[in-house]
């Protein structure tokens, strides 16, 4: 309808967030905690205070005197790599408000910062493009739709659960971008709308990270920073994972079945997918006898690429450089098997990469928010005042309030490991004061961060939605009841952890 409000694109949303954060640097006082880093070369701690640095011996007594509850071995074995905030060291510093120039350069600096992730996304798009060239994709989806006819809900259970396992074990997040191009047509062929695949994948990853049982990038780093073993508080996290995943599956299942029965009930009925799905839909009524050996071999290679990626990240310490190289090599192998000539291979690869160019830009622009907050010196200010809010509260009020604090902080510090080392030494020190076990403060951090992960525009919500061309406001309308339910479950689990 003419004149009807249209929600801005993800790019505009992120620029608005950057501008608002820049505005906050004019309103909030600039401040900073002293930071502690470890030098492996000299086996010393270095204390950074405003414009001065001081080297001190690296021993446990120094950490105790500074109020940092971390074991010295955690620094020496590399578990703690980022600067750690020193409790009770906050002080106001000279104001550095961020103006037009800083806002202009923030997205560019963000792109420089995450160029490794952006390159991974582009190569992944090229990989999908080369695989699609074989036609195996459409045949496989048609066969899957035929085999699962009447039982399509199994896809929701299986995919959500598997992605949640990836989130809880090794923090699967950006890696999920790999699943959208081939799972979107599968769910569309099953009779669902575009919200279902993004819900299954993104919600699965988010609930896995919210109930992160052994995630080294959040649970273990946060536990180390709080001075407790990551094994303590295990059952609270396991309860959040199991109950939360069951709730998420039921929530998505209910919506998916409603859409399947009545397509008019879809929240994205007027939107279209950024991938070709017409051929898939047309194959639903076609009987597929089976796949040729050559097609099966391509699927084996396709699946093996993702299996190797997961194993490499979880067991070999791989990151985006290795994952990008993996999919580049896999693209070349698939091209050789299909006997695509060099010029055609390059054209197909570039076309596939182009499909995900917008997604990669969203990832880069989102990182620009961090530069505005850090250069404006208000990240620590927000943490300082958040600490004041929860300090001295009764234990049963403290836990949900602390969870809310971490929920808000994640909007400004999207890195889970970064937020852990910055906030945990300070907020964990409040535990003994209010009678709360420190492991439950770690769990409050995980639950609060995990909740914000579902919706934060500075995280992976916007690039994930861009994969399926779903608007952010549509996503908020869909997800908010689930967030309320998960928040209540998280608070109950935290209360039980305090009581028992």
C-alpha cells in the first residue's frame, strides 16, 4: 500500500546503531578500568592505566592484591589472552566524543577488522555456486522432500538439535552461514515459509550458546575469569540447554505447522527468497527413483567438507583462515569432478560469491559499532554503572538483574570472550557479597548474553536474516514470545542454582 512504512535494510539499521552509539559518547562520561595483560616473553604482568604502563611480577599474589580471581596458570597456558579489567580501578578520563568523521570511518574499520569472516562468507558462496552447477542439489532436495512427505517436522527437530550441539560445544555461530543456501530450499520444498529455516538454524545456534555446557569461547573463558572451574555449574547449563532446545523446537514446530496448514498465516507471505526455489517446489510431485553414483559422490564430498570444518574447529583449533581454504579446495575438487572448464568455473564461483556479498558487508559494518564505543571510552562506563545497579541487591533479585545486565552489555560488546574477560572479574566479585555462588554468575552471563544473541543487530541476527531476505522487524515480531519464555526458564534455573 502506498505510503506504508517499510523497515530499513540491515545496512541502514546498523548505521543508525553506529550514529546512536556516537551520540551516546556525547552524553555519557568517558571512563576506563585499568587493564592487565600478560607478557609471555618476560613472564610479567603489564598494567595499563590511561596513558601509563607498569610491569609487575607475574605471580598469584599480584593477582590477589588486584582483586582478580584468576589462576596464574590461565595466563601462562594461553587460556586468558585478552586484557582483563582490574576491579575497583574505574576512573573517568578525558571525554572523546565521536563525531561525523568517526561515524564515517567506523564501518570501514569494522570491515578491516573482520575481513577474514567476510572472505569466508564469499568463498562459501562460491562453493555453493559450484556445487549447484551440477544439478545434484535440486535432485537431492526433490528426493528428500519425497522421502519426508508427511514427516517434514523431523527436519525441525534434527537440524535445531544438531546446530544447538555445535553451539554448546564449540560456539558454532558464523559457521552456520554455510547451512542456509542448501537448507532454505529443503524447508521451502517441505511447505514451510522463509522464517522456518532461519529460525531452525539461528535459534539452534543461539540456544546452544545460551546453554553453553563446554563452549571454550564463552563458558571456559568466563569461568577462568571468575576464578572457578568450568565444571562447576555444569548441571544448570545442561538444564538450560535441554529445556531451552525442547522449547525452541516446540515453538518453531508450532509456527511451521500453522504456516503449512494455512500459508496466509505466514509472517513473510509477501517476501521472496534470495535463492532459487521454483525448481524445488516443482519437484514435489515428481517421483524420484534415486540418485546416480556420480551424484551420490558429489553429496559425499559436499557433506565431508562440512564434517571436516566442524572437526577442524572443534578439535584442531581451526579458524576462518583454515575454513576458507577448506571450502576453496572443496570448490576446486567439485569443479574437477564435474569437468567444468577453467573459465566456466571462475564465472560460477564468482556468481555464487556475489550472492553472499551483502551478508559479508553486514558482518563488517556491525563490527564498526565496537570502534565507536571503545574510542569514545564509554564501554567501561556502561559496565561501571551496570555494576552499581546490581550491587547490594538480595540474592533472588540479584540473579535476574544480573542476567538483564549481561543482556544489555552484549548489545555493546558482541564478543562473548571479550565481554567475559572485561566484565567477569568485576561482577563475579559481587557474588560473595550477596551470597551467590560465582559459578551462577557465570551462568547468568551465559543466559543473558544468549538471550541478546537472538536479536542483537550488532551480532549475527542481521546477516542471518539477510540470508533469507527476512526483515528485522518481522524477526522481532516472531521471536519476542520465545525470548520471554526462555528468560523465565533462565531465571528459574539461576534461582535453583543459588538455593541448591
